[in-house]
C-alpha cells in the first residue's frame, strides 16, 4: 500500500505498461508463425490484391435494366420460334417498313405487265408478292423474279424498279405442246416436258396425246418425226411409249402400229408406202408390227380372220353324177 492507504496494483489487468521515462523498452516476445514457402506466400498476396480490386469495381448504371430487357427479348424470341409466329411477325414488320417508305414518297403508283397470256395479271402480282401496301424501295426484284418462275407457265421473268414509283414486270410463258397421260391422269405439258396444267381445259383438247412414263420428255422429238407424215399424223389418236424404249401408235380407227426401237423413220416410210399401194390402214386389221426390219406382220380382226378361215376351207363336193 502507498502512503495514502491505496493498493499499489496495476490497473491494466495484465496489459503491457509503458516503461518509465529514461528506461529502455523491454523487447516483445516474437510470435511463432509457421513459415510458408515462397510460392504460397506469393499466391496469398495476389489473392488479397485481386480480391480487393474485384470488390472495389464499380457497377455501371443500367446494367440491371439491360439484363431484364435482354431476358424479355430472349423469352419473346423463344416463344415466337416455338409457336411458329416468325412469319407473322416478319410480315407485320415488313408492313411497318413499307408504310414508312410509302410515306416518304416510294409508293408504287403504276405497274406495267407484259407477256402474260395464260397467267392473269392478278396471278402475276400475287406470285411476285406485290400488294397495295408494297413500297418500291423495299421490293426485292430478285426474289420477285424467283417467285414468278415457280409458276409452271412462266419460263422467264424480268422485274424492273423505276424510281420513285413505277414497276415493270415482263414474263415469258411456256407454250402448251401436248397432253400427257400417266396412271390414268392427263395433264398439259410444254415442249420441255414441264407440266403447265394438271388438268385439260377445253381449249387444249386438240393437242396430241402421249402416254406412259417418260413420254413427256421424249414427246418433242417423236412428234416432230410424225409431223413429216401428214397423212399418218392426222390418223394418230395417241403415241404410247412402251417400257421407255420404243413407241406404239394408236390410230383413230383402232389399229395398233408397233414401231421398232431404232430406225423409226424407215419403218414409217414403209408404213406409208404400204398404205398408198394396198390401202393397209383402211383394211379390217387390228395391228401392224414393224419391229422387224425385213418383214411386216399384220393381225386381222376377229371377223376378218373368221372370214379368211371360211374362205380357205375346202368346198364340199356335190352328190350325184351323170345318169
């Protein structure tokens, strides 16, 4: 106790006391720390440095709103794809775009069409994708031309845009060449074998008829050969391609003319000559076979065959004699 009756005890509860003035400080006891390798120490330092930097990076304004907008757009796009609404959305956007262009002075004010006979004006414009809302500025001439050529009647098409508001469309049509029958169905074909109409209108009823698979592509050359024989051509009801190799002629009087695979012209020459000399095509026969080069085989009708058989039978002898 000191002279005033107080206990001389430290008030720091074991805390370190400062040394008195003029005395040397007592050395602290060094804490024992585990020694780390140089590599681990460097890693820890880098981790502390970068963790502090990442935390301190400022977040730009509007990032949250942008993320929400991107999410909504992605969801809308996914829904459009899954629901097959892309065509509808594209058409609506095209209408908006064309309306803006029309308001700017690029409305189609005049349309000139040329070359259309089998295809109507409405069919040409609809196929080309031209409507009352279409603007000349955003009309794709190449796409319109490609769409026009999908029409079986149209072989070629030209689409010209004449700014600010004139459109010129010219088409080259295929010509109806023949009727083609396959599997019991008859269609109108052009000279290149393309089907231009899947049915036969009355105005095409007089066209020559070809029958069989592959007859549509070979009709041009074969019918050109038949044209050289007008008397025979006028009697032909149908030209039938047999097994894709040779032709038969079905005549209007029911006679079937069987032609060879090769040297068809020589066979037709022989047929015409026989008709001139012996009126072969008007006789009571059902078939003429010209497939062999050295002979012509004729098949009689049933009535003609029976009459010939009766004529060749031996006549019975008369009974009785001279008295």
